[in-house]
C-alpha cells in the first residue's frame, strides 16, 4: 500500500517514524513551510521535515503554502498513492485533494471525537480537567475533524500529567492505531461509525493571553492550566521583586505545580509561604504549591533554587 503522509509537528514526525520503521511504503511527505522563530526570526523546518532530512532523505518532500491547488493536485496524483494519511498537518484539505486516493484519506486526531475537534485537543483536554482522552482514526472530509470514525483508542490522564507527557503517550497509541488501520483498511472502512454531532466540542489553538494565571480562580483550574500548557506555550504571571535594584514587574512562567489540602484564608495571589523549598500561593479556593519556574530571560529552575536567588517576591494579580 502506497501512502502520501501529511504532517507538521513532533507528534506527526514520530508517528511517521513508526510507519516507516514498520515497512509502510510512504511515497511522499507533505509538511508546512519553514517558519521564522526566535529573536532573530531564523527560518526553522517543521519536525516532520527534520525527520525526513535526518533519516529518510530519499522520500520526496513537499512544502506548499497551500496544498489544495490545481498545481499540487497534479503533483499528488503523480505519486499514485492508495491512501493519504494526515496527522496534525495544519490545513483543512479540500475535496479536490480528498478525492485523489482510491482508498480514501484518513486522519489521526489526538482526542476522543467528537470531543475536542481542532488544533489543540491535548492541551484543552488537560486544561478542562479531563480524566481520559485518546486517539481517533477517522475519515477525512472537507470540514474540521468531522468525518466518520474508523478506530478509537482510550488512555487515562493522571492528575499531574502535563501535555508534553500526554503527547508521548498519544504518539505511541496513535502510531499503533494507525498501523492497525492501514493493515486492515477495507475492514475498518466497512465498520466505520458516524460521530454524534450533539456531543461536539472544540479545541482552538492556545493563545498567550489565556495562558496568564488568574489567581482569583480555584486551585484545580490553575493547576490544570499549568499542566495543559507545559512545556508549550507555558502558563505565566507577573511578579515584582521587593528591593530597590529590580522593582519592575517581570514575566514568570510557572512550569510545575501541585494542589494541596490547605484552605486559603488570604486573598488570591498572596504568597502564603516562600522559604526553603516551599512556595505556596493562595487562590480563590485552595492553595497552590509551585514546584518549578522560569523567569523571563533565564533557565527553568526548581522553586527552591529560585527562592535562594530571589528571596523577596510579590505576585502581580490582575486589576
């Protein structure tokens, strides 16, 4: 079976690796163009492109700005693929592309559809406090994550798991589920199930603004936010230092937290304890323990190390 593979981020690169290591014939790979990143805005290749360059340079690589054009329809037809596989590619494919492969187009989506359609299903599942998620292999249609389901695999989300850790689990599950689907594709098509559109929810891309910690929220909501956006893009708040030489507020990323059984008597955002290895902050209901942080321009450190370097601190709450 010949496959054209569409994908862009790390999860797509690692699932592609699973296919190739298991003998799937990938005749071409499509990924998004290089993007400027960092302070110097240097062009950086996608994780999928990096994987192809490093391990599979013999596979043709396409990087169109838009894939759904007459030009690229002709290019894709020339590979005579049996099926197209899409994993977090970053563009909704039009009917002209979906109609090309004789055995259809399938997508690997990192949620239990119909929940969390969209760009950030893993992040949103954790941010919303879900106890379970998974991977859905579905039929591609000209609407976002709306196709019939061919296979679904579930996995638990532990109380302290962050999105980076969840992604590693879903990479493994997704690769295995995709291999199972491709090996018995005819049977999977025959047993596909429609999504219950009454249960649809969406997972739009995470913005920096919604990653700001609002201390006037319950402790579990803040803890789930931190988990849901770590390691990227990262939960943050502003802090000030209670000294004469550094009074400006600075952005502090909160990278790891834990909930506590304590009740909060102080106003949200108040530091209850800030010494030794303990950093406790009051929230609207409950007390959050901060375990790892990263001050803007600095490396990530444990809370105890940060306390030693900055012994006097105030959290800045929203006005």
